[in-house]
C-alpha cells in the first residue's frame, strides 16, 4: 500500500469556503460529459465550491449534469477565483495556447492537467519550462509518450517508473503515469498504487481521477500527497464498484458513486 496522507477533521463551524474553490476547465461540443464527471468527482471528494468553465454552447448540458456546481463560459474562467484547477477533460480546442500558458503562469494556483490539457501542453515549445511543483500531470501511456517525445526523453513502457521519474525531473511537476500499478512521482520519490482493476479501463475514468485529485488539492493537501491519495481512492472506488457490478459492466459514474465508501475505508490516521 502506498503511503497515504489524511485530510484534517472538519471543524464544527466550517463553511464551504474552507474546502477549496475548485475550477474544472474543459468540455467541447462532443464531450460535455467529461468536465461534468470531473466536477462531480471533486464534489464527492470534499471540494467546497466547484465551478466548470466550458464552451457556452454546452453550458446548459453541463449545468444539468452537475446541479451542485456553477458554470462559466470558458473564456471567462478568470471570473471565478479558483484556489485549484483541473484542466483538460473533454477540452478539445476550447482553450487557446496563450490561455493555457497564462494558466500555467499562475504559480499560486495548483493544477491538474489531463487528457486534452496534456495533448495541448505537449504541442507547446519547451513546455517543461512552464510547469512547476504546483503542477500535476496525469497521462495514460499514449499521452506519456507524446510528453516524453516533445521533451526529448526516451519512452519505454517496460520501464514505467524510470520514465515517470525522468519526466518529473525534466518538468519539476508531479507525474501520475496511469495504468496497472500507477506510478506517482515528484522526480525524487515515488509510489506505486495497488488499488484498481481492469474494469476501470472505460471512458471517463480519467476524468473522475482528475476530479478526485483536484478536490483533495482544494482541501490543502500538497500536490504530491493529493496525487497519491487521489489515485488510491480512485482505484479503491473502482474495486468496490467491481465487487457490486463486475468488471465488465463498470462505468465511470460507478466510480463516483463508490467514492463515499472508499473514503470511509481509508486507514485511520
């Protein structure tokens, strides 16, 4: 089992502002569900406030899927004062390269980059000069290959840990290389996750992970610790879902439905 951090107990006089102002930036005309999944997962992971910045033509769809979150047009993302961001689920070309660079420049706001956020990042010249210890990259192997090649690094999936360490060192970011035995590293230390199952190889699963990690970041965990705990909980929710439904029928929303039980099963502090 990886070394897990714990969220602090909630004070009796807590309010929603105490638990993070999370913004999910994503969505496109063919992928309105992706940012909704990430937002729902962030809420189920304890985020106090969640906002979704998405293209205007899908805002009503996204708002209907996540009634507990607010929405903005993607170009108006700055109108929500986020303390943490998850960028990429279903993004397509809804964000310009210059906007992405501006977001990377906000060093005071930790962020999770996934999916199209990673693909866009890999297309930017010397992108690793713009990431930092406040950035979490969550690539699957295909995205990892693109990031490594664009950064001039060798990619060999047979050496998952070494590849993840190299990319984290180059970018100074936290790297979460997804797959069986997900690797989480800051370039110096690493953990190998032991939860999860093949049923989680389904569309939207990565969007849920983005939301879980972002929600934990919003509650004050460091990027490295939020990544480790988020991956563990995401896999544990998948294991709980597989026990109920089997691996074949498992879908991404089942992961969200099982997050509460996963949190309750966390080892005691």
